[in-house]
């Protein structure tokens, strides 16, 4: 193996992790507050929402699909949970109602895409606009649903998810760790996860092997919407209010996190641990932009650059492995 080939192989295998570490180091040099313990804990807390949403996108993309409605579902689920609390329902009804909404949207997406043959990008894009319209109608034109002004007795159990700690660790982080463990088992260790890998590698071979491709494909959309709804509940519990269309920017963040996550795998595989790393990186990137007082435009620039770099490294890795 020539020196050039060795260098390309090293960059392909380890370039993503090295690049992430270098970017974080640069952030620390530019802004000394970046690596403070309290700031890191704050990023971990806020990134928990993105991690949960990213898992949904990971599952769908792992079977060659895409879910453009994921951020809108999270947004609407949070609004529904807040509206149920405001109407006098207890926290359990609010959470279950939001999750049932996510389940409903996931089933509709699954039927449209897996059984009626609607292309995923078209079906989920249409669902995104439908959910947005329903949300705006429910809120009379995007009126915020404020919970933190309610009596403490009415919201204390709901706020427990996003604002309380168990020992030194926040409930939000603990809940995210549980979700990570469950999703790792589902994607990386279960028969369902092996079916997903087979479909990603070769759909025709999967059919010949007796895998119910439609059912597996449909299940990923249901999981995606359920996770999005859970993320929406987590966000409202943490912030104390639900702002319609407030989660829409998370869609791009999910794409960046998923693509960065594939680079952690030796074969550009969509994977849970990689998605966690990607989501945390996006969280630290957003935090740095906030610390520097930069606006959303800079975040979009960074997101675009990192998506391009992730795809370039993925192509390089594929060539090296070929």
C-alpha cells in the first residue's frame, strides 16, 4: 500500500472523529466558556430532544426512506400536550394524547408510503404541510400555548420530565439514556434491525429471503413519528410553553446529525451510536453560535458545510473500502 493510499485510508476511517475533535477545540480557543462544565451539561440537556428526533430519522433513512414531517410532528405533539394541560387534563392524558397523535401520523405515513406506493419524500412533505395547517388552526394562527404561568400544582408532574433532576442528573437526560438503550437494541441487536440492514443493502435480496419489506418499511415511519412526538413533549416540558412552528429548524439538524453519524461506522451505516455523536455535535455547534451571538443564518451555513463534508467523507470511505 502506497503512502498516498495509506493516508486516504486513514482519513476515510478516522477523519470524521478527528474533524469533530478539531472543530470543538477551535470552538474552545475562540470562546473559553465553551468547555465549562455548566455549559457542557446545558448542551447535553438541550441536545436530548434532538437525539430522540434523530433516532426517528435514522430508522427511516436506514431503509432508504426519508421523513420530512418529523419536525412538524414534534411541533404539533408539543402543542397538543400543552393544549390538553391548559384545558384542565392531567399530565398523563396530555402525554398520551401527544403520543397517540404521533402514532396516528406514523400509521398514515406508513400506509401512504409502504402500501399505496407514494414516494417517501412526497408523502412526508405533504404530511408536513397537513400537520402544520392543523396546528395553526388549533392555535388560531400560531398563538403560543403558555404553561409556566399556570398554578404549580397543575404542571408540576408535567414539568418534572423537562425541569427536574434525579440526583445530579436531569430527568431529561435520564429519559434520553433510556431511549438510546431501547433504540440501540432495536436497531443494532434485534431481528428487526437485521431486516433493516438487509433492506438497506439490497431490497430485492431481502424479498427473496422472505423479509416482509413493506411491513419493516412501514414500521420505521411509525417509530419515527412516535419518537418525534416524544421529543415534542420533552421540549414543551423543558421550556414551559409550546410555540407553533418552533421546532421546524430541527429538521435540518436531524439530517446533519444522521449524516455525521454514518461516518462513525466503518461502512457508512446508519447507526444509533453515530446518531448520538452527530446530534451532540450539532448541539455543541448551536451552543457555540449562541455564545458568539450569531444568528440562525450562520447556523444554516455551518449545517450546509457539514452535510457536504459528511457526504464527501462518505464517498471517500466507500472508495477506500471498495
